[in-house]
C-alpha cells in the first residue's frame, strides 16, 4: 500500500489530468448541440448520478440528514463548480482549452496560497514563506511561458 501522501498526490494528479479533458469534451458537447449551458446541465446530471451511486455504495446516505444543520456558506462550493463548468464550456472553444485551463491553474495557485496562508475555511495553515512565494511565482511564470511559446 502506498503511503498516504503519495496516494493523495496520485489521486489529485489524476483529478488534475481530468480537468482539461472535462473542459475539452464539455466544450465539444456544447458546440455540437449549440447550447453550452445545456451541456453544463447534462454534465451536472451525470455528476450527480455518479456522486449519488458512490454515496450509496459507500454507505454514506445517512449524512444527508445532517445537511440542514450546516451553515449556508458551505453550500457555495456548488456555485463555484457551476461557474467553472459553465465558463470553461463557453470559453474553451473560443480561447483554447490550454489557455483556459492555464488561467484556471493560475487562479487556483493564487487562491490556494491565500487559503493556506490564512487557514481560511478551516484549512490547515501553511505559511507563505519566501520559498513558497518563489515557487508560486515560478509556477505562474511557467504557466505563462507554456501558453506564449
């Protein structure tokens, strides 16, 4: 069995691989049917069904009863997912999948650094050291260079 860190990194790498694939196929679906928002809606229906089946197979259905007691701001994640899917579906065919995903990556780098630095939303605090700031800057430069060469 892999150590937790390696297993977690592997799963998140696979999720990262899926982001441009999602962007490309959903943009293509939206273009083929002439309705990018309909393509987004279909994606959410499929995602809902996959999540529902997974929840039931893992025996987590009882957790639904706890939802009404949760603070409303915790449900905003659904708005962010919808914004991402709908914007990438509309923008990727015009801007290019690579350009769109690279800008998403830049946004993720900045947002993640701020969330970690301040421990926002209950995240583990990871300070913004000089080394980390340089690493983020190098990643950002790499993203820009990858799209301008």
